[in-house]
């Protein structure tokens, strides 16, 4: 057999020593009696990296008890440990009791002679040392042959010999040696170690004396073709590991995000997008010519301001309810009465007898703000007055837009279904995130899943879908909104200006241009500067009020109403 070649291992000693610094108590309590005279360790290493250790301990007199504790873990990096398997095989010169837990295997020896021989096997001590200087992959076999002994030792010796098929190979050489001894926290170079000579072909060491609990760590490196690594790596949980940004984990997270974005886009296009209309825009209201250079405002098919607002943004908003109240006033069902207040104006509602028929949501709202019997409601207290009915008003309005064919299902029900699906998905995604963070490196994938689920909650607000008729009506609303912004006021007959412009106002509240039309109504005053609180049948104010005060009064009313009504439904 070709002799081992020895290569200097100055840095190897330090590395080996640091690898076997272990936390916790440095040793078990020292047993009664004198220290051991010698501790000799024979390490037979198989080609698969398994160590067969024979430890021979001699004493001057038979001690009562000796304890040796073997560590089963070795930290490799901040998030990885190598786990050892220590298997007891036999004992001579006494009896032994084994105690095992996750981190240690303890031999409690009761000697019957002055020489005790313990045999045990170790799996996991052959580490993958990576590529060497010659491009050959190396294994580092390293083991604390003396560790956790409850008595001191005068002299510690040891040697490593090849076992199994290695004995029959033409070449078996180690690349470097390492030997460190001393306290667990700060081991230093052994007294003597070497190998690869004619007299000592195998690695050996001599050290001592060593106190109870001190260590001697011995090892060597060799080609993996000679000694295969058998490390048993265990990944420790860390936040950095759970949310690894390695390329594979990052790409996986990006793939999930991309798929989630594609899913959101597909849902919006296939489930939430309005049905395209093949019709021309539906005329909601228009300024119809009535003579040479004159027009009047006409509403088509009894499309009310509440309908307009609900179809426009798929919600029943405070502005829709406010516009409905104004429309009820303009149509003669209720009169808005401005009343003096200590801090800003307030308003109440006087029940009137309107000429046209009300739809359910209008009737419910009218009965709430201007009951046929009982105390009148004021805007400052309208919140309490409508609390019990606002949900019913919203529900009836949603039913109405479905009955008119503008939506196939109620927008609020559609939003609720998708929102529930979204929140259920959020819970499932959060559970997946926890599982991925606890047990894998794919925490970023969990974040991507959670983001996708949250996206489903967000898009649930856009899932109500207008029918073809609803799309045509929406297009008509856009036309009407444009007309409200540009319609010349001088085309409205002066004799009908109060009536015509008043009918425009509820729709202007919902679609915009409200200020423009209130100013137009004020400008249509047939007796400017003269107080006349009864100019408008639908709006009544104090004795000193004139039509020029309308823009400020109307704006204050709209703001007060929206601020005191319920939010979006």
C-alpha cells in the first residue's frame, strides 16, 4: 500500500476547532476518583465515511463511574447543522447505560476493571469539503475523539486507519491533517500530530493532559473517490431561509405573481367587463327643440337620478340618494324648507302631493324623510331618520336596475359573492404562506399567493357587469354629462326657465355641472334683488332669501345631505 502523504494543515486546525464549538454545559459533572491515565482512540474509516471508533481508557484504580457525552450536532452555517448518528456497539471492562436525546448521546460507564474499552460507530462525520486546489472534490473526516468526559486524562492518543475496501486500494492518501485540543470554547493546536511517513503511514496525534470536559478534535481530508461524504445536513429555520431570494425561489414567486396578475386580468375581462352593446347610446334625457332657437329638458323612459348614479358607478351612493331627494322635490312630492340655525343652515322636508307615480325606492325614501304623519325630519338629524330604511332604499334601487335590464344580477350581490371568495382565498393563501415559511424556502411564493388573493378582494369591487342595455345606457349617460357641460342657457325659454332648469338639477348633481346650472337658475330670476323665498315651488327659504342665494344654499344642502347619509352600499 502506498504511504499516506502529509500536507501541512495550519488553517485546518483552526477550522476544525471552530466547527466543534458547542453550546451549553462544557461537560457532565466529574465522577469520584482519579483522572484516567490514558485515553487512546482508534478511528477506522470506511469508504462510505462511517467511523468505527474504539476508545481505550485506563485508570490507576477502578473508578466508581465514568460518563462520556457525545454531541450530535455541528453548526455548519447560521442556518445549517450536520447531525451525527452515534451507535454504541460494545464495552469491555464494565457496563454501560445509554441516554439519548435530540442533541446528545451519553454513555454512563460502570467500570469493573482499570481498563475500559468502548466501541461505537459514527455516521455524519465525513463532510463535503467542496473542490480542492486540483479540481478534485474532497471529503473532510473530522470527529472530537475526546469530548464530554467526566474525568481528566493525563495522555490522549489516537490514530486513523482505513477500513473496508479502502485497505485493498493501490492508493489511499490524505490531503491534510487537523488536530485541536483544549476547552470547548477555545481549542488550540494539539501537542503533536502527523502521518504519511515510513514509521507512521497513518494519521496520528498525541496530546495531554486534558481536564474533564475538554476536547481533542482530530480529522483529515481525502478525495471523495476514496472517502465519500455522509454528512446529514439539517436546515434550521431562519427568516432569511424562509424568504430565500435565490434565483429559483425568486423566479417561482415571480411566476406566481405573473399567474395571479393574468388571472385577475382574465376575471375582469371575462366576468367583470360589461357586455358590449351593439346599440346606439340610450337616450337618458336630452334638450329637445320646441321652437325657433328654444329647447326643453325631457327625461326618457322615466330614468331617475338614482338609476343614473347606480348605473354609472355600480353603487348606490349618498349622492344618488341626495339627487333622488332633490328629484322628488322638483317633481312635487316634497318641499325642501331651509330653516335658520345657530351654526350654519339646516333644512326640513314638507310632504306634498305629487302628480306622478313613485317607484318603490322613491316611496320608501319619501316616507322616511317626510312622513305623512309625525314629526318632520331635518337634514341635521336625517341619519337617524333613514338608518332603518337606507338599506331597503339601496336594495330596492338595485332590484330596479336589474328589473330594467341594465344588470343581470344585483351589483351589490355580485360584489359580495366575489368579496367572500376573495377573503376565503386570502385565508387559504395565508395558511399556505405560514406553511411555506415554516417548512420551506419558498416564503416569497407565499407572499405572492397572498398578494394574488388580496388582488381578488380588490377586483371584487369591479365584478358587477352591465348588460348590453346597461352598456348602452352608460354610453347615453356620457352623452348627457357632456350636454350638461355645454348646453347654452339662452336656448331655454325664459318663461319656463324655473321649471326646465330645476328638472336638470338632480341629474347635474349625479353627473356633474351642478354649480353651472344653479348659477343659471339664479340668473333666470325675473325680479333680481327682490327677496322672494317662494320663487321655486320645490325650495322654500326665509323672508330675506332671493334666487341669487340659490347657488350657495343648494351647494350647502347637497354637502350636508351627503355628509349625513350612509356610505356606499
